[in-house]
C-alpha cells in the first residue's frame, strides 16, 4: 500500500478549511486492487482495473483547481489543493463520490488529484496498465 498526500500550499488552506479539507484529511492511497481518494468528507474508490491512464496535468488557475469541482467540459471531478500539477485518472467506467454514507448520484469519467508527488502517483498507476504487470 502506498499513500500520497495532497500538495499542501499554506496560502490556500483558508479556502479549503471550511470544507473540512486539511493536510491530515486529504490523501490518495493505492493498494494492489484499488485507489482510495479522501478529500475532507468526500471519498472515491476506484478499482485499479478501471483506470485507463494516469496523466500528469497542470498547471491550473486557482479557480479551476482548488476544492472539489466538476468539469463542465467532460464531467470529471477534481480534488484540488494546489495549482502547480496533478494527476488525471481517465476511467473505463464512471465512478461516484461519497460523502459519509451518502453517494452523490453524479458519475464521473475521470478523477483529478493534486498530490504532492504527481510523478510518483502516475508511475505507480501506469505500471498496472502495462502488459504482464497486473
């Protein structure tokens, strides 16, 4: 199991704190089977087999990257704490976001996360899609 913290930019903490997003409550955990995204009270679980590709992306404008937001272009969901870089996970099957026990009815074809080490996360997830590795 590998844990990736979200990028922590202190100047953006005041914008994220009202939504329950703090450095201790925002991370991506990757195990042999799944990717677990925690962003304050929001959660997404993605089967590693559901990931088509993990692509480095960014930089972003702050108003497009911070917080949780749905793309008006493709319907993907972004969990953002920083503007420099992120990882976009393009999925075979859409996923839903949970808040506690409640599942939001919208389904997303992609998930973008702004972890502190996006290159490492992309590398770990890309390995699973290579022939003969998983």
